[in-house]
C-alpha cells in the first residue's frame, strides 16, 4: 500500500495519522470528564484525580502535535475524490466538518495547555520539557479565559466528531459505498478524478461556526475564573509608625513534586521599629491577613476549603511579633494565630532604611500540620508538610 494519497485512496501515513487522532480523542475526552467529576476529599482521591488529569493533559499535548502533523501532511496530499460529487450540499457539509475537526484538534489541546501553563500547581504534564509556555504568564485571568475557551472548543470538537461519525456511518450503512472503507487498512480504492475542494467556502463556514460557539460561550459566562470568588474579610485600617506602600505576602508548597506558589491579596501591617544600631528589642509588628484573598492557582478553592485553611470559619489570620536585632541579624519572633491555632513562629528578615523609606524581605517556614491544615493529606510526596512564607514590602516612616 502506498504511503501517499491518490485520487482514489488514502495512503498509509494519512490512515495512520487519522486513527492515531481518533484514538487520542477517544482517550482524552473521557479522561477529562471522569477526572473533572472525581471528588478530592481524601489523599487517595486527590492522588487519583491528579493522576487522571496528568494523563489527560499528556494525551492532549501528544494529540496537539499529531493534529499539527496531520494537517501539514493533508495540505501536501492529493484529496481523494468524493464518491457522490453530485451531492454538492453533502460534500460541502463534509468538508466544513473536516475543517471544524482540524481546527478543534489544535484549539482544544492548545487552550488546555495555556490554562495549565497559566495556573500554578496540580497535575503536571508527563514530559521533560517543563510546564510553562512562552508568552503565557501565570495569571488567574489568563487561566480563566483559557479554561472557557477549552470548554467551548471541546464542545465544537464533540459536535464535529458526532457529525463526522454520523456521515461515515451513513455512507457505510445507507449508501453502502467505499467512503469509510477507503480509510480502513488495506487497498480499497474508489472514486474518479482528483478531489475538488470548495476553495475558501468551507473554512469560512467553519470559522463562522467557531464564532457562534465563542459567542455562546461568552453568553453563558464561560470565560470567567471558573469558580465563585471566596468572601474576603474586611480589614480595619491601621495607624502605624511605618506605612506599607507596597508589598507581597506569598507562600509556596510542594504538591505532587511541583512547586505551587500563591499570595494573599489583602493584609495589613502595624509596624513600630527603632532603627538604631543597638542589639536587643527593636519594636513590634502586627500583621492581619484576609484568608479569602488567597490565590493559589488551580488549587485555590481547595486551599480555602474546610479541610485546609477553612476561610469560611476562620476568615483572618494574625501574626504578632517582637522585632529583635541579634548578632546574626534581625528576626520577628512571635505567634501566628491561624485557623484557631496559636503557634510560635520566627521570621528572619533583611531590612534597609534610607531616610524615611524602608525595604524589607523575609522568609519563614511553617509546618501545616501544626495548624490542622490538610490533615487528610498525610503523604508529603502528595502535599509537603512544609509551607514557605515569603514577605517583601516597602514602607515609609509616618510623619
């Protein structure tokens, strides 16, 4: 059997790419549906969910490259002639569906890949080339839009696939012609002269169908963040000797071998500090954090749930500490009140003061088990026990 197409048959390469694509679709779609519906209330459930999502993503990336190869190959090949060229409407519909399938086979995995790259953590792609994509930032907004596009394009793919299969069955069962048999392994040949394409009409029709699908996606609100935002506690204003002008309160943790990073968007700091060079007590600080302001990529909702930070019952956390200068540098020694647990915490920090302005960076490590966070996640390979807290801020001395 020839490797390339003729006007009467498909070649081995075309057939191989066709059935590889079909197999990928039949694996990828059920995996995504099953993984999405699985609960993740226990460690084993979360591990199973992550494993299925990783498999779904890995198959999707493989399918993306197979689809690109198939499209490029198709553009170089003779198109076998339709067996019923006199049925113009049917032939045009079949070609439009083919364009929808080709486009969807690229758009579905690519939009899912963008969502993955824009979202921190959970279910890595199983390959050695990293989890990010060029020009795709880690962004909740980008992730939300990509997630919506992935959902819309997946529906276009499903509808196109159903139409494609229905057409093939119709040709095989009702027309009893060789349309389907030409794609099976073997040497089936049928048709006359070279296949005649409809120019730009079919791809334009496919573009119109995608435009309608995208519009419907916008109408149903598919391009949001994918989940309802958590309630963020209102924090009282503070009158501090040093006023924070900008800063970041971040955290990072290892989940399934991947670093998941996030930050709290709402927090206040009441700082009193004596910037003399003497050793010993230098002041104090009180930091209040709105737990509901956390963003932690794809696991934000889980992190705010009852098994973890429980933002509904414990909307704020408070760190009160004495600021001390020792021989080894500056530290904040105090207590973190989080989720109803008061735990001693030491945060070493670096500080530079230039007149009325100051810049500070500090890092502390916490054991989440001390705060009853994720007690059901006992395996550190699934979710590390250690959480790293990173603080950076700029402040100005109050007048």
